[in-house]
């Protein structure tokens, strides 16, 4: 059992106070803790204070959006998302994606907000401190070299959040509270190209809601993973068909989800193969993962 380092814990009941505390040096936001707490045990983060979102009523539940969509509270549990009748009826692919996260127990703790803000993952990074120290750390944590691409200056840790490819295709918008006011960032623009600085929201910004407009067309979500539970995805694929053809978002192959489109299924696959290049961030062979991008896209298209 890995011990926790020392930190203090705050659970204010106003958004303003949570944001104020979360922006202080050494502070981090905590929701379900299913990702953050293991990472703290692994000493990937050493916060002085964890600021809980659990007492904020603004983050709970959901309401009708203006145009037939839904505004989901960032504090909704993944299990609520996958079971909620309104979500299942309007955004079945989102409910299905939430149901693929980890295990039912983790889905009962993990939140939608924590999923959107999930750290990027790499087999050289998501390890206990002693394991990492044996390699001298890496660019994302403690070290000076990337073991995946030793000649490069970037980090390629993979964006692995299951709800994001579907939210991206749906045109969802992440709504934050910050110390300088409210901020709306489309999910399609929330993520950057480096696995160390993958979020474009300001530090300490609190994700309050996720606004999803009414769905225009069905979406199929697929998750390729080693086992049928617990495991993060090796390739995540969400695909929809629009007037001009197919549009897809592919994730778990780099620091940010990648959008591709094509007039036909074959054109969609060609577009993906031109830009998607998985790297050795996972234990599975890179050529196999790249091949599976094509296979997963074709499977998703045939499910539409
Ligand atoms: C064994 C295991 C397997 C897992 N498998 C998967 C998987 O297959 N797919 C997957 O997507 N995830 C997986 N996870 C990760 C995690 O369970 C989910 O991503 C979950 O949705 C995270 O939500 P949380 O509320 O627990 O986040 P937390 O752990 O509380 O926080 C995660 C991050 O988000 C930030 N954060 C949390 N809430 C907010 C907010 N409201 N505003 C701003 N920042 C916030 C935190 O500061 C932290 O950086 C797995 C975790 C475990 C332990
Ligand atoms: S991609 Fe490189 S820098 Fe990033 S976590 Fe993996 S080994 Fe570290």
C-alpha cells in the first residue's frame, strides 16, 4: 500500500471560494479523486492542499439547454451519466462512453468534470515514484528525457478520457469559473499538443457545467482496450455521419483528440492514417495500434 504525502483538505460551499483556493500555489481541485488520489500516492503531484468540489450544488445534476440539448453538472458521476434516462435518450453514445470507464465502482466515484480534466497517460509516467526514479524520471515528471521519443523536446503522453471524443463530436462546451470570471471553451479547443500542458484552461479554473447542444446525428463510440474492464483505451473512436460525409474523433493516440473527416468511409480512414501516429506510450506494439485505428474506424462506421 502506497502512503499519501501530507496535504490539507478544504471543502468550501461556494464556487468563488473554491476557485480562490484552487488558484493558490500548491493547490489542486479534487472531485471523485479516482485519478488524482492514485497520482498523489505515486508522487506525480505533491499538492499542499486539495480543494474539494463536492459541496458545490452548481456542479450537481443537469438541466434542459436552450435548444433541446442538456447542461450537465461537472460533478455528475459517470454512473449517473450512463444510467440517466435523458442522457441515454438524447446522447446514447455519451452514456455508453461513460459506462466504459474503468469499473462500476470507479464510475460511482468518478465525475464528468474529472474525466474532462483527466491527466494524459504514458507507461513511463503512470508509475510509482521508485519505478520512475530507476529511469531518472522523464520530461513530464522529474527528468530531462522522453523515453518514448528521446530526441524530441515534447511529451506525447496520451489523452485517454472516454467521454471526450463523443463530447467533441457533439460540439459540447466546457464552462469554467475562474478568478477573473466565467470562461467557455469548446471541448474541441480544450486540449493542447504537449502531454505536459494538455489543458488550455487556466490553472485553478473550476469546470462547473458542460453544455451539450441537441444532437444532429447518431454517434458510435468504440473503445479498444486490452481487457473488458479497468483498462484505459488503446484507441478511442467516435464517429458520426453528416451531410458532407463522415466525421470522427480519435483519441488515446497522442496528447489531444484528433478530428478527421471524409466523404466516404474509405476517405475517412485515409484521412486518419495520414495524421494519426501512435507512439510507444503504451505496452502494446505501435504498428498494431496504428493498424487498429483503421479497424476501429471501419467498425464504428458500420455501426452507424
Ligand atoms: C483503475 C482505474 C482505471 C481507470 N480507467 C479509466 C478509463 O478507462 N477511462 C477514463 O476516462 N478514465 C479512467 N480512469 C480515471 C478516472 O476514474 C476517470 O477519468 C474519472 O472520470 C475522473 O473523475 P474524478 O472525479 O475521479 O477526477 P479526480 O481524480 O478528482 O480529478 C482528476 C483531475 O481533474 C481535476 N478536476 C476534477 N474536477 C474538476 C473540476 N470540476 N474542474 C476542474 N478540474 C477538475 C483534478 O484537479 C484532477 O487534475 C481510471 C481510474 C482508475 C483508478
Ligand atoms: S511521452 Fe515521454 S515525456 Fe511524456 S510521459 Fe511519456 S516518457 Fe514522459
